[in-house]
C-alpha cells in the first residue's frame, strides 16, 4: 500500500496513498481556474500559438468565436493528462507540463496548495522541513484541514501532531518507507567510494540506526541544488524550468520565457504569441 511518510528519528506519521491524488487534483484545479478565466479568446489564442506543431489540439476546431470555450475545455482536459506532454514549445524548447502545473500552483495557490505541490513533486526525492520551521508547517497543514483542501481521516492530523512534538530535528518526507536508506547516503560518507551496490548495502546495514539517520540527513542537506528544503518564504519557489501558466499568459511572456530558459532576447526573430 502506498503512502507519504513524514518522519524524524523519534516518530512517524503517514498520509494515505489516495491523498497524493488529492494533491495533484489541487494542482490541476489551480491551473484550470487560470486557463478558464476571463479574456477567454485571447488566452486560447496564446495557448494555441505555443502548441507543438504536431499536437492533436491543432486539429481540434481552432479557438475562435464559437469554438473558444470548447477548445479551452479540451486544453484543460489535456493539461490533466500526462499523455499530452508537452503542451508548450517555445523557440524550439519543449516545456515540461508537470513543472508548469507545479509552478502555477506555487504562483497562484494558497499555502495548502503550495504544500500539495511540494509534496506531490518531491516526496519521492525526500523534501524536508528543518526543526525551527516545523510549527509553521503544522499551521499550514491545519489550515488546509480547516478550509477543506486536505481531507480529514487521511492522516493529516498525525502529521500535525508529529510536527508539534519537537523543534530540534528536521522532518523528512518520503514516498513509502524510503528514508533513511543506503541510497540516501553518499558512498563517500560510508567510507567506500568505489564500492558496488552489494558492498554498500552490507556497510549500511552494519551501521546503528542513529548513524544511518545522521549520514542520510547529512547527504540530504548537501543536495542544495535540488531545492528540497521547505521553508516559510516559499512563494517564489519554482520547479524545473521555473515557468508557470501565469508566465505563459502574461503580456510580457516573451521576456519571462527568455529569462527563465536562459535564451538570448529576440532580435530579428519574432516571438510566437
């Protein structure tokens, strides 16, 4: 049975597996609200212009006049499907749909939606919260329960209790019981940099549990480029290419996309809009 686990060396709390699907729904709904918002014709025209040349939505009745609403609904349906990635191509670069969805949630969602995005996007690679910030995260979770973003009975109450238990140790999130493991520690930390997997497992399993935690957490904190620490100043946090649907639909989208993708500003070439 799948679950999302919150843990420190002293305690564990688990979210039921279906709650991860709930988190993805919150992310999808945030994007859908934007994509189906006002100025429908203009938004649809922009999205159409950024479709990959061979995308099936180009064969759907184009988003003009009476077809606009139908085209938008089909676009949102494709946004919810992993089989229609990518939906945006800019200057020859495909933008991953998963990152666009998560970034839209981070840009437009409240704290509960932002937490849903972080957990859905990073629980498998061990996002974490530092000890002094545990009470803040507990408040975020409680707020999500209070406003109905998170479902009662799914394990969130246990997460709140765990976060409030102490403030002197990080809590690490994982998908199922995957932390700490020899995969989460670095082979150099184990003193066997050239060892094969079997040797690493043998060395790891011989360590006391406290030492396994110490080494795995040390390696996790060293992964600063992965941006796995969840912190209160998270409104500007972005995934992957850092582009959201909000950027795609902005009047200055060309400048935003060029900047996010590290592309030279347009000169003679004209942006597709």
